C-alpha cells in the first residue's frame, strides 16, 4: 500500500486565486457586456523583445539540422548564458560570481520551491508577512511548518511587514535557521536599502543563518541605494542563496527561464558538525532531478543581454513602471495611501474606511469593475490592503485609475 506524504494533507486549498477567479467569473456572467479591468494579475502582458524572438527562431533552425541540433543541455546551463549572466547581472554591479556558482533553471518558482530538498526538515524557517506563498507551502510539504492554527503555521516564524515598520522585516525574535527574503517584494512592492539589507547579512553571519534571497523583481529597481543583488553586501556569499528570473525581467513567464546562485563559500552544517558546501548539494540535486532548460530558451535568455535585447527589455520594463507611476500618483492624488510601486511593479494600497481586503476587493469589482488581489491572501499582515499590479496595458491601467479616482 502506498502511503501519501501526509504533509500535503495539511495544506489548505489554494484559496486566494481560486476565490478571485470565482468572484470575477460570477460577475462577468451576470454582466456580459461590461468591461472588467484586471489590476490583479501577476503576469506580464507585453510581447517578448524582438531580439529574443530572433534568438528563438535562430536556435530553432539550429535544431532542424543534424550538424547543429542540441540534445541534453549541460547540467548548470550553457556557458554562453552563464558568461552573459556573470558579466551583466553581477560584474556590472561590482560583484564577482563564477559560472560554476550559477544554476540555470526553468524559473524562480521551481528553485525557491525545490531548494528545501538540500536542507534538513528540522530547520526552523522564517518568512516575512505578507509573503509569496511558495516559500510557506513548500515548507509545509517538507514537514517544516508544523500545524496550521489561526491561519499561521506553528513552526514558522513570521516577520510582520507593516506601515508601522516601513515594511522592513524585524530580525527574528527566536533562533531560526533559514530566512526567506524577497526584494523588491511581492506583494508589497517595497524594497530594502543597502543599509537594511546589510543588517540582515550581518545578522545571518553572526547567527549562522541561511538567507534565501528571491530577487525575481531586481530589474524593476529605479533608485540608486537599492541593491540589485544580495552579494553587493560584504559577506553575503557566506550566508545567502539568490534566485533570479527572466519571467518579469524579460517577459519569459510562458517561455520559462531563471537561475540560482549558490556561492562556493556558502556552507551549512551536517549533524556531525562538519560544514558542507551547498553548491555541491544543489548541483547533486539538480543533476539528479532536473534535466536542463531548453537550448532555444537559453539562447533567448542570452539575447536579453545583447545590446538590442537590453534596450528592448528596458523599454518594456520602463513601460510597466510608467503604469506603476500612473497607478500610484493617481491614487495618492485621490487621497488614498499607497506603498511600493517605485522599485517594483506592485502597488500595495491601503483599503479606505477600515474595510477588510476582501470587502474592498468586492467593492472594486462590483462598483468599479476592477480586479485586485486581496492582501489578506498573502498573510495576516496583508489584511487591510489590496495589491495592484503594473503589468496591464497602458489603456486599461489609465482607465482603471480614472474609475477609482472618480
Ligand atoms: N518569486 C516571486 C517573488 C514571484 O512573485 C514569482 C512570480 O510571480 C516567482 C518567484 C516565480 O517566478 P518564475 O516565473 O521565474 O517561476
């Protein structure tokens, strides 16, 4: 008899997006002629850059000939992409990363979700609240979360990020082993300055804590003092793994490519006290369970770093950030309180008149025909907020804000 992984049975259904879809679909069925605008989606809407399309086409043609076709990709990624990443994402920010510290993958969701494979189930995990749900749900699956009581997992330490602390997570109060940090943040759209991130790295160095740093939105940073990589902070290579994604940076949500940085200096402890290189463990894990990102997709990712690719991708990101400005400025002018939206494509909107997240969600859907994401769905500290995204097209974004201003 096969027994299931009981940890999966502890997970509640993925209520948030299912409930949003249900409510939107009910509204649309009742009002088929009305135009409902979504500021709720966390997916891109603009097409891939022409340089990326060209690279995809060229690579596809290579696959059509016996001489140039490619089979399995190298475990950690093709050298052409690893070198482009090293040069553009790290050297350009004064950070030295070597290609064998990089692991190309099919995206940051897989990597942030799978990284727990190389860590003991006994580790105590800490997350910010609100939080990208993958960190919590995969901790539950691994048996690291305890039980769910009053909406919180008993073995997870939550770090509330609220307007009162400027959405800067407080350091954990108890002994923890692993902390997930996501900056720029989904869902709040806020960031950590260099000084704030250094406080985290210093804490991790002092307390032998592993930081899992999700930088999926790094490309949206506009301000100078915000680090693009945690490795811009001295000592971070000894305590942090960083996750990157081409999804939002270059519109790869449907193409799938990302990478993870596991520095050679980074170790964690075995039960006998011996220090173990996490780079070795992650290589072992990936070479056993993952068979590489498609050649044509890696060529497409390489093209993101070409001179034309960079220009085109930047234009698209600037367009999204212009949407963010339209949303943020429009709502602030209308007397509402917003956070984020300056270094991230998300705006964290305080609900008016003390409404709950879901009450305000319903109000916006039924009154203004605008879809948002209720903040409470990302954790208890998200109550009283909704998340708006800048990934829509300009016309829809402008119209939604005009409706809200009125
Ligand atoms: N990390 C964060 C914080 C995200 O918001 C998302 C997607 O929304 C991901 C990771 C997933 O990225 P990918 O598409 O590379 O799997």
